[in-house]
C-alpha cells in the first residue's frame, strides 16, 4: 500500500488533468483508508523470520527487472520516464 501511495502521488505531481486526479487521487485515498483499517485490527501477526541473502538478491534483481519494464512501457506509450 505504501508503494501504491508513492505511485499515486508521483503521478499526481506530473499530471494535472481531471481524469488523472480522479484516477490517481482515488487510488491514493483507497490506499490511505486501507492502511488506517489494517492498523485498527487488534490481532497482530508474528514477524516473519529474516530472509536469506539469496532471497534478498533475488528481490533486488526482480525489482530492477520490473522497474526496467515500467520505464520501457512508459517510453513505448510516449511518456519518457527519465526526463
């Protein structure tokens, strides 16, 4: 949900039209409400055990791949992601 909030805020900062405000503002509001509702729950799960270094490296590689795909899709649609 934090990633959804960051994504929505980023798109709200660069898009000023009404459609973007409705889409990204709505998703931002949804994510904020969900975080509030989740934090109100009484039962807290036990924290997971620490991940191994292999899983951490896999997460970094996966993140870079997804980031590259997102940037490529933005360029493909004609919206440069890097300036």
